[in-house]
């Protein structure tokens, strides 16, 4: 297939599908750093014109990392529903875009087609979308999952209660946890990023959070975001774990830099199914972010959006309860400013939903990026309108342990009220029962952590 077109009297030709995908991408500092970005806006538009006319079958035949070399590629390719794929393989990327955005295309129809897509197809159609297209397209797609409650339902917005502490102080974490609960944060998960990744410390934090959940009969789940091998050992020793966590990347080589293989993830998934204390059937939690493969020099000259799409294809294998992109955490070397962070957040959310996983976002930025808290609030509003399943909840939006800026406990409460959204139903019923919410609104008791010390 000739990958070329004439635009404004100039011929543009792309040597490979990988190059075409990279040149069609929105401006990203990571792609520029890697030397694979379009050099001009005209070249970018020429690449998109060619990509729009490319059949889906060509994308399946040309994964950005070869099947023989990469287990992530094999996971994605082997999982394709061949019946569905045969129905759509003749579509062009442009036709897939029009179909997703069409008024008569339903969630059920998109969910079925998602099983016939590869990551390269998902990435390609994303590159043809405007920001509004990404919002509208994602808003049409719902994937639900259940641990001790149900995430992904229409009209809901969940929040991860993230009570991180710079020394893993149990008292400090508990106080922060109570503050988040008082705002209605914690229905997706009570999830701690530990300072100390040891098995004993992970078990200590799981015990404490589980004790709070049990004492207050909270319909949620706990998680300590240590390395998956540490969590596996803690689970083997009897730790009360609700969700098993791991950060993922889009190539085998990049995952190996994380100390992770597909075989290891398979083992963790089996262990979680047997021993996690949640009802299930969904027990896994994954985090992602554009630029992870590039940062490990494991991107194979593919653009960071396409490598990100491959992560969702890998995550889908494990029927996760939740996935989120930590969109601005990796820094301005990969997403330079608020414009690029916003675009990437909308892209990632859409790609996760189109792939077939419950999808949230850590709308965030590092302090050396050209972004502000207002920019992150803007992104959160856009993502909430797009049907984002959950956000992070951190005191005042300032993580004292990870030293980055993201959404706060009260941000999710405000977004729910602004857009007529509710907590996850089981969690809302609990908040009603203890007096923190009434008819979908927080009561005057909300926002005061001492509420949990007075009973």
C-alpha cells in the first residue's frame, strides 16, 4: 500500500505504518524528543489524510512492535475476536471514526466491535478525533466492573481516596482517609502509594485500611500500590487486599524495565481471584501514562499515543476493576504543557473505553510543567462530561508524598454536583445511612474528618 498524498502542491510519503501513525499524532514533546514527530502542521495533516484512508486490516498486519519479538503484541493480537474482525477489517480508519460518532451507534454496538480491534486501530482512530470528538465518543461507551461495588455505571463518578503520607504514618494516613470519606471520596478504591515498598509495610497499610472499611462497613476496596511481586507476597501471607495493582507499559521491553512480565501478571491475577477479600469478579487495578515506553527507551520508534493504546490492550486481558492514566505525572519532557496534557488525557480516556476497560484519569501535573491547577480542573470537567469513571482524591490536590498536583477530595464532590452525577450506588447508600449525603447532595456534616472520631 502506498502511504502518500499531495497537499498544497507538495507530495508527502510515509515509509511505514509506524511512521504514518507517528506523523499523524498531535504535537507532543515526547514524540519531538524521540525524533518521530511531524515537522510541520502540513505534514501532520497529510499523515492524517493518508491514515483516514487506511484499512483496519493493514493496521492489524503492521503492529508497531513485531509479534515475534513482543509479548504485549501477542496478547493483543491473540485476543482479537476473529468473527468481529472479519466484519470490520475492510473499514478504513476514517469510516471507523464516523461509525463511532454516528448518532445511531450505541454502547452495545461499540462494545461488540471493540473485541475486534487491535491497539493500532484504536490509536489510529484517536488521531483523527478532535478534543470534542474524543469527549463525545467516550461518552457513548460504558464498561462496568464489580469488586465490592460497581464502577462505570451511567450517571456516576467515583473517586479514589489517596491518603498518601511521606513517612507512611498510620495515624496520618487514617486522618487523611477520614477527610476523603467525609467528602464522598473512596468509592473506587482506598489506594495508598507507599513510601516503603517492603512486604511488612504493605501488609501494615492493608490491615489498617481494611480495619477502617470493616469498622464502618464501607462498600469499597483497599489497595497499596507497591510492586506486584510485593503485593503477591503480602497476599500469600494473608493480607486483606481488595485490589491487586501494577503500572503497565506498552511493550515487553518497557514492562521488563518495571520488573513485570505477562507471566507474572497472569500469576498475580490468578492469586487475586483466589485470595482478594473483594466479592469480585474484578480484582485488578492498572495505571498507565503516555511516555512510559519512551522513558525506558523501549518504544521501538513508535509514538507515545500508540504505545499507550497497547497498554489498554494488555490490561483488558485481566478484566480490571479500574484503569487510569496518570496523564501529567511523567513530566514536560513527554507532555510539555496544559494543552498537551489535556489532549493526552482525553485521548487516553477514549482509548481505554474503546478498548474495553473501565477508565479513569489522574488529571495531574508536575511542578516543572507549564500547567496550573486551573488547567487540571478544566481537564477534569471535560473528562467528567466524557463519562470518566473516576478521579483521584488528594487533600487540597497536593500529594505530600509523591510531590505532584492533582484533583482533590472536594473537586469530585463539586463535579458531581455540577454535572448531576452520583457516587457509586452502593457507596451512596452507605453515605445516606451514616448521614453524609441526602438525595445526592452532601449534608452539612460533610468535609469534617472529625465526624469519624465522634462515633
